[in-house]
C-alpha cells in the first residue's frame, strides 16, 4: 500500500468511527529539537533506537521501511504529517497542528467543536 492508500485508510477510519464532523489534532515537531523538554528528550531517544534515513516520498510512493523505522526519523514524521494534513483537508476534515505538544490544543479544539 502506498502513502496515499495509508492516508485514505486513516480517513476511512475517522469517518467510520467518528462520523463526518471530526477534528484531527497533531503534535508539532519543531525543527530546533533541543532536548530541553521531556517530549523532546523522548523523541531524541526514540530516534537513536530505531533511526532511519530521510525518505523523499509522495502519495504514490510505497514505504520500504517498517512504520517504526520510518517514523523514528523526525523529518519523515514531519513530511508524513504534512501529507496526511493536506489529504484530510481536501476531504473537508478540520486539521490543526500544535507548535510542539498538542495536549492544550486538543482540549481547546474539543471545547470549540462541542460549543
């Protein structure tokens, strides 16, 4: 399955389990990961355990690495989230991305959607 198929599977999952009026919130992945926060330190630790090289891809590309290896590379993760965000937005899904940690944005989004 290519990356477009993966994005479509995610969209189908959202629609099946949450309906058409859904909002998706992603964690942010700042380019200056300095390791000063717990989350940044954990990302660095995970990257060192399962690192993968940076992969240039689009919706038609088929992944060649495991999901764990692919997502251990911060740049791959950022590019995949960007692809997924664009795919979901084309399908009229509300998409938000936090600057770094999404916890506060998730709560704010849930409150605004509920109101």
